C-alpha cells in the first residue's frame, strides 16, 4: 500500500517523509486549509506554478486521489464568429 499526504505546512514534503514534492514557479503557502494548517496557492497568472510529485507505480493497484480545490477566479472565454 502506498500512502501519501501533502499537508503543505510551509513545504511540499509528504507526511510520511518518503515522497517529497518539488515546487515550481514559487507558489505561496496560505493559512486557509481544510486538512492541515496551510494550503498551496497556485494563482499567480502567467507564473506556471505547479507541484511535481515523485513517480508512484499505480499499475495493477486500486487507488484513490483526493483533493480540495478552491477556485478564487473563473475566467470564461467565449468566441463569437
């Protein structure tokens, strides 16, 4: 069984200490969180912010991915012909 929990308490380390993530684009840690004390804010336009996690072999295993997303802004683009 593989268990991974990213609490984002000022870093991108996994709570088990085995699968630390790598942050790109300087995302911010904010004090608005559901599970832990902080969350990761990926909302700077044009900054290409993301979290890269190590490879986890999920082939031939059942798995669940759970996350909470808060959209602070939604941009809808429409095109008129």
